[in-house]
C-alpha cells in the first residue's frame, strides 16, 4: 500500500510539474457541439491521387442515378478518404449539410500549440488562434512560390475599408508534404495586449511557426482578425477554432501549453562603464570608472562608444515563483552573467558574437544579478540583450531595443543554389539533423528544386527535400567543420547498406559496407541531365544508382541496375519503418511520413527486423525502379 501511495504521489508531482497538456482524442469532450462532420477515428488513409473536387463532381452525378448502399463492416467515405473505428485521430468529413467549424472548450491567450495534420489532395482548412487569426492549412504540395492561401500562410481578411485591410502573409517557404502524409506543425502565438481601459496596445503575434521542421514565420504581427473569424472583436482570450467547411482534414497528437505574461522583474539596476582595449573580462579589475549611473533596462549604448569599452551592470532579480527558468544572453565581444554571485553564462572574449543560453532552477524571491560585457572588435556592432522565461511564460526582455536589435548573422551566409545547372557538394551531414554524422555524403541540387543526399559510403539515398539547396557556411566559413545544411524540410529515409547477399530472407542487412565485398566507384555525370550516376561494386557485380526528379519535378525516381543477372539470395531494402499499403499500390512509410512506389514490377515483402518493419525486394539482376514521394 505504501509503495502504491508513493507511486501515486510521484506520478501526481510529475503531472503537476508539466505545463503541457494533450487532447486525448478519445471523444469530442474538449470541443463544443457541432453538426456531426467532426468525429474521432482510429486510423485514416487518404489517396494522394484523387482530388476532393473531382470526387464532389462524380458524387453529384452518381446521386442522380442511384443511391449507394453503406458497407456494414467499415465506415468510410468514398476515396480519397478512408477511415476506421478507434480513437486518437480527429477527422472532418464535411458535406453540404454538415460543415461546422470545430471550436475548443478551452480559451487561450498566449499559447504553444503542436500537432500533426493530414490533408487529401485539393483540400483546405485552417486553424484560428483565439478563433480570430487563421493559419492556413491547404494541400500546397509542389507549389514553388507560396502565398498567404498556401499551407502555413496567415490568411487575409476581406474588409476593404481604409485601416481595416489585412492582405495576409505568405510563409517564408513551402515546407509541405504530399497529400495523405502526416505533417508536423508547431505554433507559438502571443495574444494581443490591452490596457486597463480595454484599448489594444499591441497586436497579436505569431512568435514562431515551424512546419515539418522548417521555420516559416518568426515574430509576425497580425493587426486585425483574418477572414472568417468567430468574432471581429479582438480580446485577450479566445478558443481554438478549426475550419470545417472546405474539405476533409485529420489531426492527431494535439498538445498545447497555455502561457502567461512573465512577472520576473529586474530592479535597482546600476551600471559602470570602463574605456580601454580589454582582451579579457578580468581586465576590468582595478580600472577607473569612466561613467556610472542607474537604468531601468540594460543598454549597451551607455558606453557612448562603438568599440573598446567595458560595462558592468548590477541589480536585483525578482522571481515570482519557484521554477526552472531559461536565461538567454545575446552579446558581441565577451560577456558574463552571475546570479547570486554564481557564474551562469560566460564567454571570455573581446571579439566574439553570439547567444549564450542556460536553464537554472530558481527559488521565489530576490536574487542578486551581475552582467559584464567587453568589446574590442571594430568589425562587430555593440550588442547586449538579456531575456528570461519560465516553463509557463513567454520570454521577457530586459534590454532596450537598440541594445539588442533583431538578430543578424555575424557572418554572411554562404548559400549554394542549383540555378540553371545541377550542383554537387561533397561534405559531412548529420542524419535527421542531429543523429549520426556521416562523412562520405554528397548533396545534389537540381534546377527543378528537387534535392537529395546520397551516402557514397553505403550506396544509399538517405534524404530528399524541395526548394533551396544548401547552406555551406559551416563548411567554408573560417576553418569550417566540413558540413553542410539542407535548406528545406528534409525527408530522411534510413541508414546503412540497402543491398546485400543474405543467407535467407530473414537475415539482417549489414550495418557497415566494407571491402572487399563493397567498393565505391564514385560517379559519372549524365551528359543529358548533368546529374551523377553513382557506381559501386558488390561481390564482383557492378551496380549503378541513377536518381532524377520525376516528370512533374515534384519527387524523385530511383533506378538501380546490375551488371549481372540470375543473382540468388540477393535483397534490396527500399524502406524502413512502420508501413501501410495504399490503394494505388504504393506504401506509406514510417507512420505515413513518405511514400514508396515500385515501378519495375517486383513484388516487395514487408518483413520485421527486431520490431522495425522493412520493405524488401528479392534481387535477380533485373533493374529496380521506385519513386520516393514526400
């Protein structure tokens, strides 16, 4: 009994300490009543090839002929959407009589919202923060120049009166996936602010919007409600609203965190200014004070100098409640932050520039604070900014705007684009952005904007994305670290050698390609396309990998050819991850993150390898061709 009670206490404390909440999606209790177009289901599949508008036309024709019977064992709309009983997925299937928006029971001000969303081809929806500011959801797959009406756009309003017009804001890039795939969306929203008389003093703001891992909005103010709001009157709180009248849409993994304004304060702020060519923070010791004073906010400009200065700020930090706080310090030169005489952040330089960040547990009450900054680098502008946030608040800045203007790159980015011809760039890359670092990779950028990464060390296509090519700054700036960064939403596949001779169909693929069995032969350039054809030798058989954009320049076609036929006990792994066979014969991979479609006629087998599903083809020497669609 004591153990049980202890577990209950521990679980309760863990639950109470976490400010993030998840909608269970076991029922619709978290939402207001609606017409019935919204429902909870256990699974959903969407046919990427069927446009909902084409379906509507065919339905209107068929209804004139006959009324179709409903299936007993499976509740589903006709393609492009099929769904199955269960819980965990929120689904909208609207028609002319049932097309309500879905409105949450909770009301929010500042909020962090995170979810997965799926759209069929041609569909359209939107998430309204506070029921008033719409972030567009739309099947924008393949759109090269997105507008406010594409996925991630902040929608316009339709008011033409002077002073009431808002024309919408486009996402900075199109990070959308193909219809029927789950897309991940993270929103950080700040509600409008009002004074005690109810007069608006600051606009609603999307602090950040990240779609499929790509930042598409940063600190975007929305001065007015967008089109189709729950109300045109702006307030400090309002519900979430999801549009339900423009087409099917599905959601899962909906989590949110309600935020409040920070009550952290810094008071009794005093400063001392020193003038000189200081090379380290310790050089300020014993130096004469040139200027001193008091200030409400940190301001690097109190030095009245562009360079060769030192500043010491001291004050009292008030913490309203015990919590873990994130402290960020932006600076040029060198900087050091102390709380209660304990060093929290430090870069002992005179010529650096960057952001120092840490988390620290602070008790409620007053704490001493000390901030030191030096700079002796004429090529850098003065910069000093301090912000603090807790787990339930937005960041609060304690500096003047001029002391820490919006961040700019300390180094001009070195960007590589394909332009009129393909570009090839050898270098290092971190798989999935933060996992295993690969040293024998090459990035290929195409004029069509369909880009990919090939691992020469294992002869494997490991990632693909659309849009801009790569940022080579980490590789070429200063001494560099040899790595490049894709400039888009990368769809990663899997690691290691995809082809192997196995004792049987259940044997594991080798994790490392090693000689003499495997020998990389580099690549040749296809004269017609300018793209590489990758060559390698495996157990005496020459193998070629040719990867090109498809005819619509939207996804990739991969062809693998062999120098010999009548191979036995050879296998090719096409994909790894949880799989679902779709109506068109393709396979949705890794919980519907991307599609694989075999074009060359071989029948793949789904096998289980230590809990991981693998899509495998038997190899006899015939050419393998498949599409990677994301």
